[in-house]
């Protein structure tokens, strides 16, 4: 199916307002988690995990894609387990 698309509009190409960096950050265990989730597309975010925490966890999912993201984590940038068709494209991890 068609993926759920989550896009950081850093340049204003969608709404005409340039936001600059769109940062997702947490002081919890991880910034983003996909657990038994299917068909998600995430683009253009800066994902920042606190010291000793995970940036992104993808588990038992299908068709998860990250593109043009920056993922910073002192523990693990991206953790993928039991997942089919996970794609990380043009990302800094």
C-alpha cells in the first residue's frame, strides 16, 4: 500500500514558510519507535537522542523508509530487528 508520509518541510516547498531544521528529540528511551508498523516514509528530520538512548527503533515492521535524515545517538542510531524492507537512504547516522 501507499506509505504514511511524514516530511519535514525545511525549505517551505509545501506551505511557503521555511522552518529550517525540524528536530525530534526526547529524554525517554528512544526518539521514534516502529513496532509492528507497516509502510511509513520519514524524510528530512534531525533526530537527536539523549546520551545512552536510542535514536530510532524499528521492530517487526514492513516497509519503513528514512530518507535525508540526520540521526544522532550516543547508544544506537538505528536499531532494526525482525523487519522486512527497511530502507535508510542518504541519511547521516
